[in-house]
């Protein structure tokens, strides 16, 4: 199920939200620079993207009965087992899904080759990275421990128990944002910004767990001679490598005889006053921390989500792209779209990353050296 929601989210991010820029162009008509424009010009690609997302949703639906807000998970296990009929139905998706992801990887690699100068200069400030890895440093989304690396790829912390997250992560408020700024505590606020998500997960990992994804992972690592890849645009490639791994991993699990076992629940009782856990959500490492009283009633909750952890880098990426592309004397729509697309690299949420049928709300204010507004451009 975790693989399914990761796969579905990544398919939506690339095909629906980012491919219009890549296939139609950053300066193309914003009225058509969306999934409908893709469907008109590249109908096969649009259909494949829709079906890949559908496969991710079916992994949830056939296991739990619902595509979203799933109801099959209960304390101690599952409410009902995966049937043999549903297992076979899901396996039938695998060849098409692999073909679609490899098509998408071909699209992004071609774009890299044809637009190398743009890709290699797009929001490239180095950061630290955080992700989950297995015992041998393999890429992991669910079972694993935490790894921090520095800007050169050296491991700062490895195999960290998520329960210790407050020993290594702190947050600070800034006066101009509703979101806090998380940072790696040993480095302090000024030097401790880090990123999470697909790019971070591939940067911290030693290897992938499946063969096709491993082949692409080796190409990814070779891009910067084994050191971390920092350019924000490479989030797209990393996301697709991870999607390929999702499909391969789903096939492995679906071929495991235990997946249709009827032994699906373990019964227990409330016995801890505090619980901490983490997993790799599509957008990055997600922490949940709960404290209860003696009756189990919640007293305190702390959720540290991926978008919050990427917030400092997203803001810096916007600044870098704006400096590179926005001409204050003549602000054009394509310039604003490039700034907007810096956020889409991180895939924070639908409202922030969507092409809203040519009506993405945006306000850009151009200031002079004294901080005075000399021009204001508002879109919807």
C-alpha cells in the first residue's frame, strides 16, 4: 500500500504537473501548458500517465477497498486479506507500468541532454540531505533507519533511530513565513539546512533494491562522480527512478506467497505513553510523535512533514531562479513560470505545484535597492 501511494503521487507529479513544462516548453501558452495540452499534443503520453497513477491507486483499492482514505489498516494488522483474484489483477499491470516509467525516464533524460545548461544551473545551491536507508545503505521507503549526509556526500549520522529525531533536528520560526525552518541541529541554523524527498533519498543511498532501478541509479550517481547531485531540477529524474523501483518492488511482493496469507492480525493493548515513528512519504521523510495520558488520550502531537523540512531550500531555490531568469524591467509570463516550476521540483502539494489551467495565482513585486515597490505583476 505504501508503494502504491508513492507510485501514484510520483505519476501525478511528473505526468500531470511537470511534463507540460518539459514537453510543451516553459514559454508555451499557459492556457494549454497543462495536462489537457499534453493530451492534445501527446495523447499516448497523457493516457500512460493517467494509467500509471491508476495502478498506484489500485494497489490501495484492491488491498483495502478504497483508493484514498483507506480503511483496510487496523491496529495490529489488516481488516481483511488480499485475495488471489486481486493479486493476479495487480500483477497484470506490471509490464505496462514498467514500460511507462521507462518512457518517462527517456523523456527526462532527453530533456537533460537538450537543455544541459539550463538543467545544470537551475537552483543548484548545495545542502545536507536526510533519508531512510536499510542496514547496508540501500534505498528504503518504509523499514529502515535515518541517514544524514553533508554537501560532499560524507555520512554525518547513520542508522539513526527515528525516536532520536529531536536530538538532530531543530526548528526555528522566521518572521516572514507561516512555516518553520527545520535544520540539522549539530550544524546550527545558518549551516544546517537539509533536504528530503526523492533527490535526498537517492543522494543518501548506496544502492537500489531492484535491478532496473539500480541501473538508472548508477547513471544518477555518475552525474556528479558519486557525490550528491544538488540541482533542484534533478528531483524529476530521482522521482522517476524511485517510481521504477516501486513497480519492481510491487512485483516482488505480489509474487510472495505470504501476501495472500490469512494471518493478518496481531492483537495487543495500549501500553506506551509515547510513540514516535517515521516513514518516507512521496515528498520526503515524515515524522509522527504522540504523547498520551494514562487513558490513551492525546496530550501532545508533533508532526514534522517533508514540505516543512524542504521549506528553507524551496525559498532559496525561488530566489536563485528569479535572479537567473526574471528581468525586473520586463517581467514576462515565462519568467514567472520558471520561478513557479522551482516549487514543482519539490512537489510540495497540489495547490502549490499545479498548472491551474492557465490561472495559477501569483503576485510578483519588483523592488529597487531601497526596498521600494517599482512594479507589481499579479496573475489572477
